[in-house]
């Protein structure tokens, strides 16, 4: 014999079960959206991690080119 009581229909509250399922689905959707935001933020930080050194290199190269142009101008070339 199974462990299901004979009056199981009276003990089953479908509205409560549906409400619980809806709450769990809403919580899952909220956590999924939060995870997406964290992933997007991690990608942004990964991109920013490489952006600063690249800007520094471009700035240094631009400064060196400017200095070389200035020196060439002073020397009369």
C-alpha cells in the first residue's frame, strides 16, 4: 500500500501550491536577471582592465611623436 492518505484530495490546496510555484518562478527569474547583470559587469571590468594600459601606450606614443616633430621643426627640417 502507498503512503498517500485516502483523503488526499482534501489535504491538497491547489491555490497554495500554484502560489508557491509562482513565487519560486519569480524568485528564479529575479536571480537569473541578477546573474546576467553580474556577468555584464564582469565583462565591462575585463574590458576596462585592458583599456587603461592601451590608452597609456597611445598617449606615450603620441607624446613621443609630438616631441620628435617639435625637435625636427627646431632643427629646421
